[in-house]
C-alpha cells in the first residue's frame, strides 16, 4: 500500500514534468543551426564537449565508496544501538577510527585538493 | 480506508509540491527585496509571470545534444522531490509512504539527485553545462556523507529508521536541542542538494547558468520548479528529523508542519541571499576536512545522549 502510493506520486511527478516540456512545444520548429552553437561567451567550440576529461577529484570519489559501504553497516546498527549499549559504541568506534585514519592519510596525500 | 490512506496523502503531497515551489519563489523575492535588491515587480505575481513566459518561450537545442536525457533530467529531478515529500509525515496517520526504512530512502534520493543533476549538465553537450555538472558531482559526493552521519544521529534515539518514529522520539525534547550540531550541518546539505545560494556551483552565474545555460522555455520551467520543490522536500525532512515534525501545542499536526517547513525555508533562502558562493575547489576540502569531522562529533554526541536517557 505504502509503495503503491509512492509509485503513483512518482508517476504523477514524472508525467507532469514530461508533459509540461512536451505539450507546449510539440508543433514548434527547432532553432536554426547558428543559434544552436553551444554558448562559450563569444568563442566557438572546436571540439565536442564530451571529450575525455581528467576529473581531478577522482581519488576522492574512491574514498567515498569506502564510506558508503560503511553506511550499509551503520543503518542496521542504528536500530539496535540503544539495545546493545556500550558494545555497539565500541564496535562502531573502532570501525570509524580506522576509517578516520584513512581520511587523515588521504588528506596528507592531497586527495581533497582539487586544482 | 483507501480514501484516507491513499487518495488524501497523494493530494497533500502533490499540492505541497506545487504550492511549496510557488512559496519558495515568493519568499525568495520578498527576502531579496528586504535585503536591498532592486524591487522586480510584485513578489506574488512575478513567479507566475515568469512561469507563463517560460511556458511559451521557444525551447533551445544545442548542435548534438542527448535529447531524451535532456528532457528526462528535469522530470526526474521533480520526481525525486516528490519522493522526498512522500516520506514526510504530516501527522501520526497522515503520511503517504511510511516505510520502516524511510531514512534510507531519503538517502537514496540524495544520491540519485547527484546523478540527475549530472545528467542535466551532460546531455546538453556544451562545455559550460558540462563544467557545471562535473563541479556538482564533486559537491554531491562531498555532502553525501555529512548527511548520512547526521541522519543516523537522529535514528539512534528513535531506535528506528522510520521518520514517524523519529518524530515520536522527540516528544520530550526536539533533536535540534538534543543534537545541536545536527540541524546546521543538515542545512548545508540542503543548500548542496538544490545547489542554492553559497553552494550554487552547478548553475552559477560564473558559468553563464551552468547546467541550465543552454536550457530555455518549458524545460527550464520544469527545472526551476523541480529545484524549488526539492528545497521544499528537504525542509519537510529537516522539520521532521530535527524540529519535532507534527508535535506542538494548540495547532493541529499538519499546520505545525507547515509552520516549521516555512521556517526552515526562510532560513535557507536567507542564507542563500547573504552568504557568498564558495569557491568549488575549496568546498571539497572544507566538506571533507572540516564538516565531516563535525558530523562525526554530532554522531558521537547523539550516541552518548541516546545512552544517557
């Protein structure tokens, strides 16, 4: 029941978002080619925008994956935390301490510098 | 039964989606005028005028875009905002999607928002839009962890990942007092999710509009509405997680929610107008080195407070 409601709301929002874009424009013509050149503040592009591009923050995204895996353990942990008491504190404390060392190391290596 | 459990919540969510987006536009204009920006027409009418103008304007196309993805991205962003709003409890019983794992679902909305915003900048096949998209991914991956730690913090005293349980656990004391670091950190996440004000790296003016620089007409309208709707959905989650949701004296539950959501929105929009935009390369360092450790502290604080009771 809950998921069905969510699904209906999702369909409504997606449908509305698509209809508002499609309905008013369905008979209008496309802009001319000179008008369709990507805006570059006066210049004209000499390559596709979808070129190979070195994303400088790439190592940061790898570090994020480590933490995202940790979140997977943290969700069930949060539910039983009060029940388990100090044991839960210890376990997650050790886990987070190890990950924090990872952050400090990554910081030293310049992972969070984006230049 | 079906009327109370399905039809009514659906109507409430869709009405708040549209009405909320409109009130964000009105409030932003009122706050801008109060802060001394030149007055641009009647704040109640000008969002509608702009919307009508965008609706009849020609939709721009670039030379070789990924056409379908370009139209899909704004609609998906709106759908994500609707999903977020569906999780918000208006009273003990009036809630569209009361999952046992609603906090996890909100986390996935945050993660998917990054994908959708990147898609919006990618599909135009224009350099400035793509730079905005790459910038957004850096921001999106940085605030994700802060948000997760802060939300785990509110789940600890509730012993549940269900938002209604999280609200119930605040009967004695709201989380904004019990975990003072939580709400400020979560507001940063809200500004990031909607790339609003100081964290507007994706659609900023230094990129001539960023991911939306090539977008005009009805797609632009959907994109702008979706952004405002996402801010509304975020304020609903923030009000439930930190400000006691529907709890409060005198007024009825849904009314309290509206008041609290408007308060969160007012703070966010005010911040968006007074704080300057952060430099993208500094924001990654700041999020990981300053705000993430603060989120750790918030989690420890929440944990100690939950055991103390």
